[in-house]
C-alpha cells in the first residue's frame, strides 16, 4: 500500500503542477494578447495609452481657422510692403521732378505756360503765375489718377 500511496501522491503533485499554468491563464491574468481571427487582441491599457496619445496630438495641431488667419495676415503684410515700395518710388520721383523744375526753371518763364506730365498711376502738373493767384509765381501738383487719389502740392510765392 505504501507503494500505491506514494504513486498516488506523485500523480496528484504532477497533476497540480501541470494544471497550474493553464489555470493562471484562464483566471484573467493574461500576460500576452490573444490572436483572434488572424489579428492580435489589444489589451485595455494599450488602448488607453493610444487614446491619450491621440488627445495630445490633437492639441498640437493647428486648426483650419488659424491657418486661414495666418494666410490672411501674410497677404496683408505683402500688400503693405508693396504699397510702401510704391510710396517710396513716388517720393523719389517727386524729388527728381522738383529738382528738375528748380534747375530748369528758365523753361517755364512764359506767363501762359502750363506743363502736364503723365505717368502710369499719377500726373505732375506745373502751373505758372498766369494760371494762379496774384502772389504765386508757380505751383506744382502731384496727384494720383484715381478720382479719390491723394494730391501733393508745392506753391512758390514771389
């Protein structure tokens, strides 16, 4: 009997040792994800981490309204730079024309002289004393072609 009890005890020990890993796997404490239908099953902690990562990425992205505002701002800045460039060109041209008039003022001596110089976007008018008020010798007007355009005037009094 001692031999059969010893064999029986060994069989129970072997059964317990052999069944322990399979019972641990069935208890819900799985260590590895299962493969279902050719795809790996993802555990809840991995899904939760992916959700957190997506949330953080969405916070970093710039939405369409911000992109539109940035593009609009870039357009306005480029338009302003273009206008400033045209203004600088216009001021430079006025300086050149007034220098020409002051250095060549003998050419506008006649009492009936009137000079008009046309440019793409503006006019330069020179009027002598016959066209002006009593005390003015001559006047220079630089104006834009548009009806509501700006006008710069210079009058010389004698």
